[in-house]
């Protein structure tokens, strides 16, 4: 008996105006920790956003756990890019994490205690319980990234789509975040994350999707994250450092 | 100035100024938080053809048809803006600018063509409103405040303003949390299943309703000022969503009252003969409020609530 994949994408094609960004992507994510890797403009964020229905697609569809998104929305968590919002916004860290629970609350009145506690618990998981009442603009970049992680966790989902969870954070924060992601996966959930640092892909992730407008390679790190596939994904654009990683860093 | 003059001339206009500016101040916070302040400008102009159409169809300056016409025009404008943005792939400022100027110009043409202009609406009214014409001639004394027949003769603009203010305040309370998320992170709102598009449309229509209700009393210049200035001033002074939204409304109402008083009644009370256009004074105070907030912020003496407006 096979359980449906957390995310299965078939023939997904997405364009901005007349510029096609994703061509006929067909891909199944296995359970576990999966990286989406590719050069700038490869359509990594677009893939997540199209799967979530945030941008229209020309063709194709995304199924979550074998169902349409509308049916299983509460099983799918999302972590957008940190740069996509205004961090000067009047809200505390706790306010932002509570946002993930809005679909479970009435739209007015106080946040129920149970929901507040769930949000606080998520902040605790990322080590920010002390800063719950701090305005988000007064947090460091790494702390802001962890607030977004806590907000995703507080959705209490079975699959998390994360757009660059490691963007612009220091090494300590990166370790803290990967530790949280491993705990999430250890509890039987799945994470799909857009990732930029080729050198850490093998140590952080179980599976990979190499993307460059098209799905170049996908599967376990061992089978799919090969120097050849990386070179194909990055084409002529692989820089010296990435070249070194692709050739020497992986075995 | 006698008490009777105050009741007949100043009280209704003062109330109209407070309601109009308070309502615009309430919704302005959402525009400022979404970094889309000029949408208020756009919507308050784009509603003109709807107002004229409502006026032309009923042949009278009745509040409700004009409000409904304005909301229809606002809806069309919002849809047109997003269409232009998507189809022509213009950046949103250009799309907004192209749509609202066309709508406003269309409104001016309609005004000429339907003869609305010659009757009762003219350019001065569009720009500055008619705050000074909001009068309550039936007032016989303070007893009239408790007399139902006299109260029923209060200027109809007041009823419309009060009704719109009440409905909008209720809607803001009802949509308190979704609006917070919509302003912060609309994509995330959509991703977790909140009706983000619908909320956005609702918010735009609420802004349009506030603009229209305020428009006739205080004119389009002041509507724009009150949609942006109070909220922008508060934005510089607080990190709390609640203080932002409620403070925007309170500052708007306070500016309305103060501006109206400074424009005529106060100088008159001190025996001065001059009086100014109330809308102009209120709008100027709006700018001063923002400047004052900037100063306060610079001095880092941001109090929990901005109590003093230098001006």
C-alpha cells in the first residue's frame, strides 16, 4: 500500500506575462526534508507560490496528500520569503505567530487563550519565547526569520513549504533552524525548502529537486544531486565556487 | 456668537467635520499600513462619475443614490486598476494613476453633460465641499437637541455621515484580525485560506464609502488629506496595531474639530472678523500633524498617544 505523496505536481506551467518561468514541471516530493535548488530566476519561489495557488498557472496542478489544496489547506504550512513583508509593521512577534491560527478563530475579539498558547509554544520551539512581545522591527534578521518559522510551525501542518528559510541568517541561526526542521521531520512531517547554498544541501536534506525553469533532476541526494545534474541546472551560470562544490564537494 | 448661532450654524458643521475626518482617519491606517496611501486619493476621485450618475438619475442631492453610485464607480475602478496592472503589466502606481484620472475626468464630463453642474454641484463643491452649508435652521435652543421633530430636520449629510461612520466602524471591528494580516502579508493570508481577494475588495469599498460620505461635506482635497495625514502621523508614533487604527480615527476627528474651530468660530469668539475655508484649515492641520509627528519621532519622545498637535 502506498500513501499519496505530500506534494505531487503534474505538468505545471507558469508564466509572468509572456515570459514563461516554469515549463511543464512534473515532480513528486517524497516524505522527509527536500531542497529545491537552482540558479536565480529558476522559478523556485514560483513553484511554491503556484502550488499554493498564490499565482495563476497556465497548465497543470498540484495535489497535496493526493487531494486538492482546498481540501487539505490546514495540513499545508507556508513560510514566505522574509523580504516579502514590511518588518516595520505594527505587530509583535506573538501577533505574527498568532496570524497562522486566524482560520481557527472568530475574526473579532480577543485571541482565545488556547490559540495564544499554541503560538507561544511555537515561539518557544524556535527559542524566541522571551521576545514574544517585542515589535517585529526590533528583532534581528535571524530572529525575524525564526518568527516566520514559528508562524509556519504554529499552523501545525503535515507539510511545510518554505521559501528560503536560511536567507541572510548567521551560522548559529542556520544551525538552530535546521535543528527545528529535523525535529519536524522526525515527527513524521515533511518540509520542502527553497535553498541557495549548494554546499549544505547534502548535509541538510534527504531529497532534492534541481530546477532551472524545468525540472532538471529530482530524487534522493545520492541519485539526483550529481555534479552533472548540478552543472545542467546551473548551465553556464555556475560560478567558480559552485563549480568547486559540484566537482569536489560531493561524493 | 450666541448659543443659538452655535446650534444652528456651527454645531452641525462641526459634527460633520468630526464624523467625516474621523471616518477617513479610521480607514487611512489600513492604506498606510498597506503602503498604498495614494489608493485613497485615487478612489476618492474615481467615485465622481458614480456620484454624478446617482445625482442625475434621481435629480436630487440625495445621499443614498449618490453613495451607491459612488460605490459602483469605486468597484469598477478597483477592477479596472487590477486589470490594467495585469494585462498591460504596468506597475501599480501607473495603473492606479491612469484609471483614477480617467474616471475623474469622466465625472467632470458627466457633470457638464447632465446639467448637474448648473444645479447644485460645482467644482468648488467638489474640491472644498460645503461644510459651511451644513446648517440646522430648525434649532430653537438647546432644548431642540431633545426634540425629535427638530432633530429630524438636522441636515441630511449628518445622517449619511453618521450612518456610514457607524457601519464602517462596525466592519473594521468585525474584520479586525483578517485586516491586520491582509495589511501585513496578503500572500500568507491567502495561503492559509483567508479570502484575501475578497477582503481587499471589501477594504477598498470601505475606503470608497468613507471618501464619498465625507466628500460632499468636506470636498475631495480634504478627503485625501484625512485618508493619509492622521494615519501617517500616528504611524510615526506607535508600534501597536490597535493604537494605529484607533489613533488614526481619533486624530482625524480631533483635526476636524480643531480645524473647523480655527477657521471661523474661534477667531469670531475673540472678536476677529476674518474667517477661512474650514476644509483648507483642516487639511493644513493634517500636514502639520505629520510634521509634528516627525519632530516627535526625531526627538525620541514618542508618547503612547500623540496628545498635542502643533498648529
